[in-house]
């Protein structure tokens, strides 16, 4: 009976708190702004495979694959640094930087030089953003406004809320069908916290940890913290 009563109190509290690598190969680009002057060295930088990484220079002239062809004063030293993209590692340089470590220091007296940064590996796509649960309380309770916003869940999916209440009492309860996501996978709930635990006015912290799970199993968690004061 005590366990049943506690679950009922938890459910009532919460409901009142929150009621109603196959990348195509393309040639180096000069971004349309390549120019030159008599006696300059035309530096062409490339990366292999395309998408395996990028190369930037110091001073900042090269940023390949966005800006890969630049004129440079003959005899001017450039530092070329290769940066691998996720899933790749830098292997070596070919061309004018061959045999050098990363970064490469390049000084040329030729009219045109080429450098290629060679990478190895496989493209690793970034993980898709998962669901999130944002909980907030505005003002002191009773009379405060408690808000729960879930994003990144499956569209048009029923939300079950698992509640672990640690203050002013302890216990847990599951609330199936708590909310339903919209076509974009978002749901929200807004309400108040009553501060009448134990059969009378309660003064102190109200703390509960929540886990929201949709019908396909995607879940997110958060903690709701509110403050019950006298005569709020």
C-alpha cells in the first residue's frame, strides 16, 4: 500500500509539475582569383584522395581544396601543413615537398611547383545528433513555470517519461503516453509545481531526474530542479 501510494504521489506531483569514401575526384581549384607577376613561382597544391584532408600555408596563401593555386615570390619560404579529415591519417608528401615531414617548408626558385599531400583511410561521417531533453523552471514555487522540451526524437512518436524523484521524497514512476512528438520529432510540456507534498505546504528543493523515451527507443535525460518557498 505504501509503495502504491508513493507512486500515486509521484505521478500526481509530476503531472502537476508538468501538465497539460567514394568521393568524386575533382581538380585543384584556384577559387577564381589566381593572378601572377613576372618572376613569381606558381604553386599548385593538391590532396589525395580528394576529401582525405586539407592543406594550409603560413603565411596564409594556400587553403586547399578551397584555394590551391597561388603565386609566390621566388625564394620566399612557405610552411605547408596537412590536416587529415576524420577517418584519415597523413602519409606523405609528393612533388616539391617529397621526403619532408609534416609540416613541409617549401622554398622554390622554379617558375612552377606542385605539392600533393597524401592521406590514407576511410571517411567517417559524424554521428547524427541524438535526442535531447531541456528542463527549466522560471520563478519560485508554487506559482513557478516548469518547462520540458524534447528535440531530436522520432516524428509522431509517443513519449514515455520515467521519473526518479529525490526531493522532497524518493521513488520512481513511469508515465506512458506523456506526450507525442510532432512531425519534426519535437515535443513540449509546460506546467506548475504545487509544493504540497506530505499533505501540507512544503518548503525546500524539488528535484527529479527524468528520462524521455519515444516508441522507437530513442531517449534523452535531464534533471529538473525547483525551489518551493513559503507564501510564493
